[in-house]
C-alpha cells in the first residue's frame, strides 16, 4: 500500500499541464463557436427560404429537348 506523503514535483507538474491543456481546449472551443457565429452573420440570407443552388429546378419529368 502506498503511504501518503507530500505531493511529488513531477505530479504537480503533470497536474499543471493538465489544467493548462484543459483551459486551452476550452479557449479553442470558444473561438470556434465565435467563428461559427460570425460566419452565420456574414452568410447571405435568402428571405424566400429557397436554396439558391436549386432555385428554378422543377421536380418530376423534364420536357423532351426540341431537336428541330
């Protein structure tokens, strides 16, 4: 059984690295969230609700091409 004793220097350094890494991860997450919000604000908004990539496409059978 391990006897309780003072915290070793190596353990303290590991804990400090873990805390720093956790904080960096939280900072990166916050930065990505902010970038997503800004990108959403800059994206063009189509008030009609229609996707501009498929605007004007009619579903169903298409007319035959006029070869004359």
